[in-house]
C-alpha cells in the first residue's frame, strides 16, 4: 500500500448541491472552491485533490487536471494505486442521474465507471478497506463489490470515514469521539478516552493522523499498550485510550 487518502471538508460544505454561491475561480491552474478528498502516494510523491471541479494532481507545476469534470463529494483510494472510488454530482449542465452514486476508476482517475446507487447516494464520507467499500449517505453502508450494499445500524453520523485499505480497520469521526471497526465496518465501538477529531487519515495499518475541530493536527499510534497521541508531529507521545 503506497497511497493514503484523507477526507476533507474545508470551509464547511453542506450536504446539498450549492446553487447560490458560485465556486471561486481557480488560479495558477489550481481548482477553486472546496477540497473534499486527498490521496498521497508515498513512492511517487503524487498528491491528488478531489474537488467540486474534479480530480487534480497538485504535485506538478502547473497542477494537472485528471479525467472528467464532476463534483466530487466523496473520494477514497484503494490498495491498488490506480484504483479510486468517488461519489457526488454531475458537473453543471452535464446530463445523467444526480447524485452519481458510487463511481470507480481503474486508471488513476482518467476514466470512471458507475458501479451502483445512481440517483440515490451522495457519499460525503467514503473509504475502502481490505473487504470492500464503506460509505455514509445518511445511512452507513458497506459493500464487498461496490454493487450490492448492506446497511449497518449505528447510533452516530460520521463526519468522516478513514481506513487503511490493506486491513479491515476503520475509524469514524463523530461529535462524541472516534468510533472504530475492525471487521470492515459491520461492528463498531468507541475508543474510550480518545480525543474528539473531525477528520482522520491512516498513514499505515496502525498510524492515524487526525484533525481536531479547532484545527490541531494529532498523530495517533496503536500499540499493544493502547493508543498513544502526539500533538508535536511525533516528537512526544502520551497515552490517550485503550484499544
């Protein structure tokens, strides 16, 4: 696994299509507006941003647009560096069902195929695991193949979902603190004592970066002794939760 993905919601997007505020104009070949997802490839150095205008490679100068225009509200990298999942809306004036459901790219985002839930699901929280895909569109759903889905009854609505796609471990960030699943999203439980974070991203099977509601960046490492947290980029750690 060389790619990690992070769900972002900068500037506080709503769950509905924006119709009143125009998207800010892009400058220097960068997309304007909000960023909803990020994928970083540790080997190649490629950094991809999923935006309201589509997918952009910002590791090049100038930034490079990848694939078609569409409004990416959810984005996830798979274990295969060429495979991505996305959800959202068609580009303005583009025909087709809205929302687009679950899409998959097998060529690094150049082209996309529809898998399922066209006209039904806009997954604002989306991630991939060893067992399949997990998304939240008002209900938490899991799928082994991206085609058929199971609804998982949970007492929370996640801000974001994060996973390492080489394992079945997931985190859901919620207003009461992180929830964890170790079976691909079927069963969940709270990480007692863990700090509240709004977004999370796995940097490896046991390492997680989190962003607190006030913007503080936290590094969490799972050990046999419990969850350790660093607020100084990994220089020091303190025990924060049992795992």
